[in-house]
């Protein structure tokens, strides 16, 4: 078996023929023998090996139906649609699919507390989301028409230079299409009349979205020989991100915004560290003030999502002096779900006494037990203690992120694993993993082919054993399972 079976949509070279078609055909013959349709196998590999997905940002002023539209796009009611001020959401990024194309959606709806002025808060939301996006859906209420706030967002969009699809929402019937036509005045091209609530016109709009989105993200990570790798320093407000960036830079590089909700151009910092050049993605842009607390958390989530999408490695900074918070866990989860390499940096380590260190270890076990595979460094951004450990941890995470297991070796491992630890019997049946391949890297993505449904617990067991056998330190692993169709079950 060879390890060159790739998807054309994975962002990697489709080169299974480089070692001759015979090996690729042998893999497909194995699939056919086990009762799988060749097209089904190729489709599963392509779906699992998609690589980084293009990002679509949904922006617009409050109450135009952004979250309703996001729910319509992703096909489930997941984004928060209540108009309660101060809502802080766990997630702002979702996966979606239309006409066989997969992409991510960044939702900027849901926080409407006018503590800084509507224009400022909407502009901040839009800017942070646009940073991460390959294309933008700008949602306008067709019944109300273009407002001053809409015009402010248009100026942001023109400055960003990203492709824009104009969504004229709340057009519930033909009579509303005249209202939509007035939005030509925004200068963003054709307004697409849509009712996000009822689904009217959303298909045509999504067709246009696919035209605007690239097949793969425009950014390419580390493709130039010796090109600097992109590192995002992320974490809650005031955990020391800017201090750490200034320390590794050896000078005061980062200016931190005093107010949440103000806008500025993002700055990528080129820094020499450990004898190499790195690009640090600046996320130290938000400070929490008491009366802005909920809003600042929401903006921090948007800023973090934008930074993570632009980076290869997420270094999550955690204040070791404080208990590990829900926000810390959210940020770690965001990095994992984005498929980025991960390093955990516990800051202010030099200020801890023995009692705090003891309790911190217990907190790490209980609150961050799902990422025990991430390299850990105990540092002080203030004094520079143990800063020399940061680069080796980043390099370890990158190596795991790019690790590929040859198909032959993977199937030998799977055969031994299934024989020694078979799936539990459920309903008188015992499903088996029959064979598999690694469909892509960055992060490692596997597709396994099985005789029946594989439970989540057994999938987690396989992931643990994959890590024990092949390493994968510092990287999430994506596993998808394709179950054999019933017609194939008749094969002997």
C-alpha cells in the first residue's frame, strides 16, 4: 500500500500515480472485496481529506437576521437567535455544506448591547470576522433599507477587499423584491432577495457564495522554502499575550487597545526566535472593563477565531495564578476544532507557591484532560523564564500536525488493534473496522471503512492508540468512518 492517496479538494497534490497506478488500484480492489463501492470510497477519502476549509463571514447590523441566516446555511438551529443584550456565545464558527462544497461560517450576530454606540460595535464585529474570511455575506434588512450603520460596514468591506455577496433579507414574497432592488445603491453589486426565516431565495444566494469562495483558503501556510511559520498567541484578555509577544520580540511591539469595540488593522509580527524567523499573529487587542465584560468576551471570541484561522499553530496562554476558566476551555476548543497545532503555555509560573501548583495540576487533569497530547510550557512573560522552551514546543506541535502514516503501516496497525481489542457487541452485532487510509495532514485526517456503526467511545480509543503508536503530539486528529452499505454485507 502507498500513502499517496489524496483528494483533489484536500489542498494537497493528487499524486497517487507517482508510484504507479497498481498500488492505488490494489487499495480499491481491497475496498471492492469488502463490499464498498469504488465511488463511495473515493468520495469518503475526498470528504475526509478536504484540508482547511474556506471561511465565509456573515456580517451586518443588529436585527437583520444574521443568526437566522446562519442557521439556514448550516441546516440546523445552532446559532443563538435571541436578541438579548450581552449574550456571549461558546462558538462563533460552524461548518456548512452546499452543492457538495464544504466551508466554514463565522457568525457575528447575537451581541447587541449598545455600550459603545451601534456603529462602533457593528464595525468591530465586522472587522474581526472579515479578518478570518475568504468571502463575506453582508446582510441588510430590505424592509428598512440601507442605514448609516450599513454604510459604515460597506466602507469596511471595501477597505478589506474581500468578495462580498449582498443579502437583502426579510423578502417574504414578490412584493418585497422592489425593496431589495433599492440596495443596488450600496455599490456592492446585485442584492439577493432572501427570507432567512422561510428559506426563500437562500439557494440562489448560496450558489453565489460558492462563486465567491475559493476552493481552498487563499492563505497558504509555510509553502515557501524557509518561509516563516504562523503562530497565534491566543487566550483570555489580560493573560499576558502582549507581554509575551514583546518579550520574544525583545522590544515593545504591541499596542493594546484600551477599549473593546474599537477597530484597527491587524498586525502580524515577524520575530526571530530560537534561530528562526516566525510570524506571530497579534491577538492582543482587547482589554476587559467591568461594564463591558460580556461584550468584551464576545469580541475576544471573534478576534480569537480570526487569529486561529490565519495561523498554523495556536499557543494558548493560560494564567497559571488563576483557576482554569470556562473561557480558557472555550479558546482551547476553538483551536482544536479549527484543526490547528496546539501548545499550552502556563504564564506567571514564577509567581506560584507549592499549594497553587498542586491545585493547578489537578485542574489541568479535570478541565483540560481532552488535550493531554498538547505540548506544555511553564513560563513567565514578565521575566522571560523558560522562554527558550517555547520554540521546541511549537516545532514539536508542527511536526505532529504534518505527520503522515503510510497506508500499509496504518492497516497493519488497525488489523492488530481490531484483533486484540474488538468493538463491543451491540444488538447481537459486532462492527469491525476493515481498513483505512490517512486522507490528509495539517491536521492528520483519517478515514476508516467499517462493517457497521462505530461508537464514539471506540473512536476515541482508536485515536488514543494512534497517538501511542505514531506520536501526533501537539495536533488534533480528525477521524471519519464510512459504513459499508447493506448490499455489501452479503459478500463472503
